[in-house]
């Protein structure tokens, strides 16, 4: 004579996926449930698991278990859970799942509690479900409070932004650290936009896309909103703030990629006049487009590909009606070849270069001394800003109009930003981030040979050459060449030393100081 063994299923749940890889939460629950099933004489036919919050009702493992039990309604199964909190972490969710299990024709059992249909058993079950809900809410409140407190202490508590990663540090927990090489890429992009190397956000976008290591979307591009987020995130300046959490601007415990002053310049540029994005294909094929004008009428030269019988040919041309050069093309290799020859002519002699280097070194020393004295005036300005903030806070207390309060709060935010910038300057006064050789190496390399940066072929490098070398657009006359350009001060100064007797003015001037 054979007896039918009662079949059972086991349900295990942890709160998130991390708990499935760290620890053995699911395994320990399953072991305890199997021991209970063995004690009761049940045959365990299947185990269902979830790694989601207990406040949710629709879970993959739970839905699969309900479907399995409904399929065997004629031979009701027993659903075993380790603890009532594994079923749900909320009273409403608990009651709905209890009803779904009953509807599937199954019964619920646990080694921790005895489920029954009498009033006392139902009361105990509901009380335990309420306690479980209270524990979940309490844990959530404690987590949020800890996160807010940590944020107030300068620690970023949300997902690490691009360019940073979390690293465990003794005595501080997890803090943001630079994630190279992405951090350096972002630093160059932000500083480039602040100084005008990148005039448009679309130029920043293309610069980021040129690096294989920089994260992109499925189509292999950096979307415009990501660039805007990058330019407006004060976190990259080494500061934290969160309006939603009531945490105003304050120094962070992580290393900034840029200074707060650079961040402010970026915001000023973003809030300035908007520019229409330039066409990518035209810019890449014609690097001088937008920097060269017609020598006859002064109108910007445009550029395009002209279709021939067998191939396309690149040309620059003037489209200003009435101009003597109207629609007369200039071959790209001619105008760009002449431009490169001019860049090569800007290379100073070795003696002249060494003279300029000595001059910069002397200026570096005077600048360091000035910065030390400048610290005192900055501290006075900080005290004035603090006094203004206190006055505005007093006015907010007496203000009744919402618009007036908003205006005061906006002004306080601006003053706090200015104060933080001054604090940053005071901390760095007289203490250069890098020594002279490291700070001036790139600049002096450029002055020594501007053509070398142009020869890289990168669009952002070529634009930088144009902006750093010339004060205005270059005039080009078809058949004659470039007009004498107006170079920037460094090249103008170096050019002025060529030939004849050279004299360098000392800080006191040519005249001897008088007593």
C-alpha cells in the first residue's frame, strides 16, 4: 500500500542583488525550510527565490510560485517560508499575497510562526506583518538620515558620477576618488570650456566622443544632456550640495577635477548668449572655416566640396554678393598649405626662446610674492560676504512675500559661492599646485613651435592654435595669400625682439628707482 506524500515548495527572498553575492541569505533560508519540510514529512519539489524589496508584490519568483501552485490546484501544495518578513515587508502586500496563495489552493507554513484561521492566529499574523513593515520603514528612515548626515559632512552618497569611483578609506568609509583616464578627460573638457578653447557645448561633446575610454550610449555617442550635466555639476569642483535634501554648498571630502572659480566661469558662459551648433562634417574637413575671412570684403570664407567628373574636390570661397571674389574658389590645399608655412615662420630662435623663458621665471617669482600678500585682502572680503549673508538671513525672517524670500535666498546662494571661491583662493595663495617647469612646459612648448600642435590633426587642437595665436580672423586674398595677421601678445612680444638691440624692462622699469 502506497501513501501520497504531501508536496511542498520553498520561497526565499533577500532585499537586493548584492545580498545574493555577499553572504548566504538565500542558502540559509532554504536550509532551514528544508529541515522543516523533513520534520513535517513533506517532499520539496521546487525552490523559488527573489532578490527585490519586500514592499513589492509583483516579483518574478513569487509570480512563478503562484503559477506553479495554481497549476496543481487539484493536489494542493504547501508553501514554506523561513520567516513572515520573507513573504512581505508591508501589511498591504502581506494580505494581498496571503489571498493569492489561498486562491491558488495552497497553504502557507513557516518554522517561525503557525498560520491559522482562528481570530487569535490572524491577529498575531497581522501584528507580525505590521512589525515587519515598521522595521522596513524604520530602516529606511535610518538609512536616509545617515545619508543626509554624511552628505552634510561633505561625503557624496549617491551614485558615483562619470570620472569618479568609490573607494573604501580607513576611518572615512567609501569616498569618491578619480577614475582614470576618464577623470583627466573630463578635467580637460571642463577647463577647455571655461577658458574658451571650446566655444560650444557641441565641441565638448565631440571632444569627449574622440576618446574610446569615455562612456557612450548604444549608438556610440555622448548625448547633449550628458554634456550639460557635466558642465553644471559642482561635484567636479570638489564641492557637494543637494537642494532636495536641504544641504547647501559646502567643501566635499573628495578631490575636485577643477577649481570652484573655473566652475563659476563655466556657469557664466552657460548663462550667456547661446550659439547655434556648427556642422560636424564641415568643421572636420575644413579646419580654417570660421577663422579666415575674405581679404577683399571682410566676409567669412565658407567651404564646401565641389563635385567633379570623377571625384569631389574641397574648396574655400566667398559668398558675399558684390565682392570681386564672389564664388571664386580657393583650393583647400593651397590656403591651408600657406597657413602652415606661416605657422612655421612663427617659431622663435633658440636665443629668443631662452630669453622669454628667463623673463617668465622672474615673473613667476614676483607673482608668488604677490599672492601671499593678496591673501590678507581676500580674508577681509570673506568677512564682508559673511556679514552680508547674516543681514539677508535677518531680512528673510521679516519678509512676508514669497517672491522677496526667493530673491533673498538666491542672493545668499550667490554670496556663499563667492565666499567658497575666496576660501579656496586663500588656501592656495602663495602655494602653486605645480612648480614652474610643470606649469609652463605645455605653454612654452606651444610658443616654441605652434605648428606642432596644429600637426596633431585633432580639431580641438587646431581651434586652440587659431585662438591662442591670432587676435582676429585672418584675411586671405585669392591669388595673393594671407594679409599680415594680428598675433596675440606672446607672439607679438617674441616677434618684437627679432633684430636690433633688445632690452627687457625690469619690475622697476628702465628708470632707476628714486628714494
